[in-house]
C-alpha cells in the first residue's frame, strides 16, 4: 500500500499562476505595482509570439527585452480606472528564483473608486493558466482570481 501512495504522489501536478499586485499611492497620485510570472512560461509565450528564443534571466539587450515585456503586458493586461481606459508604464523587470517580476506604474491617477482589469496573461500559451490580482486603495485590500478563459475583474472601493 505504501508503494502505491509513493507512486501516486511522485508525479508533480503543475500549476500555472500569475500574480498582479497593485497599490494606490495617494501621496504620489499613482497606481503602482508588479506582475509576477513564472520565467519559463513567460519565455515560452514570448517565443511563440516573436518566433525567437528570449532569455529573461540573462538578456542580451535589457532595453529591448523590457520593450517586449511591455508590449506583451499591454496586450494582455488592460486597466480601466473610474470607467476610463488608462495606459500604464513598464518601469523595469528582474528575475528572482523561478519568476520574473515586472514593475508597472500608472502616474497621475485620481483616487480609484472602480478599477476594471482585463487579465489574460499567458492565456495564449497555457490553457490551464490562472491569474490573481491584489489591489490596495486607501488601506483597503481586495483580491480576485480568474481562470483561463475568464479575464475580467472589477474592484470597487
């Protein structure tokens, strides 16, 4: 019996999860945060789109890589604040453990009462992808999770 249990639990069940964490900085009037994705998944998605291999751990051209990441984010992570479509900036990225952290900011942002997020990060690459978004506005924190193909999240503060 023990042998059967060891056999059954020796197979890893992969999970695919992306996390977006945003916080409204009232002093700077900016929505700031990060996007965290597994490195190999993001590299695979970018390779599929660009038809060439990309190395996010040791990029040859960090600015070109940042631009590719920004283009990918803007295609798969849309934001509306107080019913207005907004465009955020990609500040940079870094590799940590098994993940890539991409830092984003929406400057000149009025205090959010409603934030709508359309998140389809890695959906074009992984059918079992799930995405979680955490948002904090004026010390109130809310979270929402979607699984592929669902993508719309609405936060009201």
